[in-house]
C-alpha cells in the first residue's frame, strides 16, 4: 500500500529540486506505469497522491501538469506568503485581523492558572460543556434562527464536523448531492468514506431545487451538502426565495442536509436553510476563519433526534474537540472577542475586495464585496492548468478550477484566488502580476 507513496515522494523531490518544472506535462499514466514497471492502478494512485498534495493538476483529455512552486522535503508546496518581492500564496485563505494576538491573549491568560489548566487538559465529550454550548449557540444565532444549546456538538475543526455528519448519514456506496463546484476537502472526505458525490446544477440564485429532485428520482440521495452563504469558490449567496424553494424540496423528499456556513460570518445576517428545515438540516461552522486555524473548534448544530448518532460518529472518528481549545473558544465567544474579530475581518475583506477590483478590472471575476476569495474565469486561450503553472513560475500560488469540480472535464477554465492570507501590499503585487500574465499573447506564455 505504501509503494505508491514512495514513488510519489520521488516525484515530489524532482519538483522540489527543479528537475520537473511548473507547467511541465507528466506522461500519461499508462506510459508512466510502463516506464516504472508498475501496475496501471498503482500509477493512478501515484498521480492521485500528487494531486492530493497539490503538486500537480490535470483534467480528462488534457493531461497532468506540474502546478506547484518548489516543494519542501514533505512534498508539500512551499509558496508561502512572503515579503515584498517574494512568493505569495493565494491558495491559503486564513484571515488575520490587525492586533489579533493582542485581542486573544488576555482571554487565554486565566486558562494558564494551574487549577484552571488542570481541568482544561481533561478530555472533552462531543457535547462539550454547558458553557461552550451556550456560548456557541449565541455565536451562531442570527435573524430568525437561534440553535438550542442541546443541539450543539463540537469537533476539532469544521472539516471534521463535515466528516462526522456524512459518516453518520451515509453508508459506503451512498450518494450525496453537491453543487457542481464544491469544497475540495468534501471530495476527499467522500472518497475516504466510500461516498459518491452527485453534481447538481445551479444558477445565479443558487442551487436549483429541481436538480435535487431529479437526481433523487434517478437514484435516491442519502444527503445533500450545500454552501448557501458565500459559496466556495464562487462567493455566491443563495437568494431568500431560492432558499425557501430548496427547503420545500428537501422536506418533500425527507432528505437530510449538511449546511456549511464556515464563511457566513462575513455576510450580512441572513436566515439559514436550517431555519426552514430544522428537522433535516445539520449546520457546520467553526472558528478557523473567525479566529485562527491554530487553535480552533468545529461546531455542529444537528436535529434533536440526530444528536446521539452524530456524537457517536464524532467519537468513532476521533474528531472530538480538545478541551483547552473548547474552553478558549467559549471564553472568546462569551467575552465578545470573536465578535470584535468578525467586525475587523469584515472590514479587512472589504478592503481586499477593493484591491481585487482595481487590479483585475476588465477581467471576468466573480466575487462578493464581503468575501475573502474570488472566482476568475480566465481569458482565452488560457486553461486552468497552464495558468496555474504560469502563476507558479512567478512565485504565486492559485487554486485551479478543477480542484473544485465534482465532474472531471466539466470545469470552466478558471482559478480561485484566496485573498485573506497575504499582506495587502503583496496581494496587490500578486494580482497585478497575474493580470499581466493573463493578458499575455497565447504564443508567449511559457516564460516568466
């Protein structure tokens, strides 16, 4: 089982050492298998591992291309946010507000008292503590919706929350409806759980309810995963009327829903799908974007009759939140620290959107004034894979459209730009460079 990983490690070393360069096309898998003396299935695993690591990108009928800048010993892309003139990572997307450490530190100080720390280092149940449930319920509440604290469960992060809900709802071989472009880690989670993702059509108002019903008629869906607010990668927020239509369909079909609201804190308060279909909707949220990825907690709001089943999945998967992180999160929420960070990050996102609008004016960029990311439909003759490689050659990492596509080969030639992690001067410089790259003539795309 580990052989394919060792082969992938050697390819990663070639990329890190510059022997394989950004934009270079790897041989077809059958050719790779013959040259290496391995089975075609093993070659497929090698390429899949390289895709998982973010080192290559490929589409059906086009081939597989090196996409990363030089990688480190672990084979991971090393395009980190740099000083002015250095590499810039527009794949990473973790916002940090000015003065964030100073805001967070005072709340952590009491946790370091020996008597408090002793309790904070104990194991935490999936149900957390009463204090954590009350704090999370208040944090997640919005117009027309406030989750009951008894419905709250906690995981280490929002990704684990998604995995726990899907594991509790869907058996191996089951079908889950998703938007045609979806969060890449949902694809990875589905693969690990043996779940088939079914891409569903949408329009400018959001996911089409009739697409959900049609897919369910073809073969029953076990669940539906959606991002109605600031959808990643397109930034689309589902309209109010469309959300009501979608709620009616899932109620009629008795179809469980996983509503991912990880970016919803940036948007003006809106009623979630959970308010319209509370008996079916499992809400996923977390602190990685609101606060920081290094000390985070995932939130789950589940229908009352599903609490025990989802809690069991959290325990079985080893996805429980750490007690220290849970205590910190509860205190940050209760004392208003999270609310202050949210306001600061909303203002920060708006500034970065203005930079985006200025530097990519005239290009087909879809985004939302509140979002920390944008979906750039590239001008012809650029393709997602070749543009990603060209950007990497300039020390800029972007996420190619195929990373979000559920159906291979049906992705527009687009890239997602994460705006949150780079300092603003570096962000402006990177976007200006990308605009120049995109405007180059078809015959002049190979060099920096």
